C-alpha cells in the first residue's frame, strides 16, 4: 500500500462545489498531558471563529477524546465561553478523580493476581479507576443534552472518539449530524466506524490506558485506549469530510533533526524502554500521517483534487512536557511528607528519582493541579505563537478559499 493510502484507502473526487469549510479539530491522546492540548484549544477555537472557520467536526483519542467531546458539547456557546468550559474541566481534575491510591488498592490487586495464578480471578488493571467512572459521569453527562442538540441542528457535523477493541482494531464511535455519511471501514489501517450516541463511557473507553486503567465494556465488547493504534486520529477527520484540519498533540510534528551527540552510557532500563514504546505509539504514527497529508497536498496543489490545509500545535521537543513534570515534582514534593502525596512519591521512587526519563513517564499520570496549570499555560503559549505567525496553516495559500468537498472512504 502506498504512503498516500495511509490517510484513507481510496478517495472519490466529486466535481468541486462552493460550500462552507468543514473544519475538524483533531486532539491526540496523552493522559494528564491533555491539559496542554486544552490550553492550546482555548486559543485556537476563538481564533478560528474570528476567521469564519468555526469547527464543526471534533475527533479525539484518549485524553483528546475528552477535549473533543467537551468542545462538541459546548459548540452552541460563544467560542471564548466554550474554551473556558474546557479549561475549567482540566482545572477541576485531581488524581483522586482518576484512580484510587495504589497504597490502598494494591492489596486487592495482589489478591486478584494470586487468584489468577489458581484460575479463580484475573487482573484487568494495575490501578483502580473506579473514581474515574463517577467523575466522568458527573462532569460530562451534563453536556449530553447540548451535544445531542448541537448534532441534530448540524452545528456539530460529527463527534468521533477512537478506541482499540479486543481484536486489536481501531473502532471510531461517531455521532453524526443528519446527512453526514458514516465512513466505510479503512481496511489499510483496520479502522472501523460505528454510528453511536457518544457518551462518557465511550470517552472512558478511548482513555483506558492499557495495563494501568480498567478496560471499558460497551455493548458486550471491551475497549482500551485508542492511542494504542491511532493516537492522532487524522484519518477519521479526513474520512468525515474535513476541508481544514487543526491538530493538537503533546509531541512535535517532526522527528529530531539529528541523532543525539553522545550515545547512552548504559543499557536502557525499564523506564527508558516504556518511554521509547510510548513515543513510538503516540508520536511516530502521528508524524507519518501528518507527512502523508502534506505529501497529498503537494501532489494535488494546482489540480482538481481536494486540498486539506492543516494547522498543528505541539511542543518543540518530545521531552518538554516530561521536563516540566519533573520540575513541578521537584518543586512541589521535594522533602515533603504529606500522606496524600505518597502516591507520587512512590511512583517517583519506582521510576527512579535520578533517571532522565522519569519525568517523561510521570507526566502521563500526573493528574495534579501543580502540573495541570503549567501544562495549560504552555499550551496557550504555543498556540498563541502559532496563530500569531505569518503562516500558521500548511499549505498557507489554500486557506483563503474554501476547499472543494469530496467523499472519503
């Protein structure tokens, strides 16, 4: 299969016709790092609206599914108000809203593991995420009515969240406005689309980090984090007819310019390996998809085919948010002995207090206001820098005119 087929298996081009742009917001996944995306989106959503490019398609994976769902559920509000609702969600989040203290849940997990050895039970997650179910229902369910109304009226053309099913395929749960067609299966990427009323359970399924978080059951099947296979769901956005794509992620959109000057002085430890796997799963495929989209745009520029300008906001380096998490941890927890903070102390000790990658791994689980707020502010800064530049879109010349519509399968 050629690289161009990575975004969509095949594209039917109809005769171009004048229509309103269909702007898609694509939010990647990254656990607690989703606060960075929320900060960026709080700038991008109003900025788009001021330019007549109000988003109508919202696609997310993992933590990005939270951001996408909240924006779709507040699409009827003024953009600045919708942005404030999004930030308020992340600012209200704490570690106790996500999982019980491992110090309290570890005995039960150990008992389940022993039971699994003797065929009496089985362990489904290392963390007890029971609190997350109640928190998600409490905070997301109130937006359900507005979301249904926004979709029915066409104010939201589509809301889609990606999860990984037990067959190791990607399932995209899509709530569609009248007249919007459900995409067909993308066989090249093993992406299946299901028409659904997206609820907090779909968001939890999309956000269920494998091993750490409990899988979520929907209609008799179990799902885990969509980032396992499709962390930056660009393909669904294109399949849903996006004419412009605005993507936010917690990794940069390109590989490092050069290999490190010095090789590692020792063999990678467990933390190094986990961080490497996360980088590969969460960043590498996103970069490949963005490069494929750019290549398609170059190939069709000046021709009759569909051109999809894209705007991307992410940090400059892969380690920036990890370094932020490590800095926050040192400033907040160094030398403290508060009981409520023992979870992070234990996690930090297990990861290796002096290791280079411990902050990188910690940042995915650092659901603490001390980290959330700096991550939000970092996202705001990057989005302002991007939108304040002379050419935020790539390719920049295509934005002044609506792109022709097409059906992508």
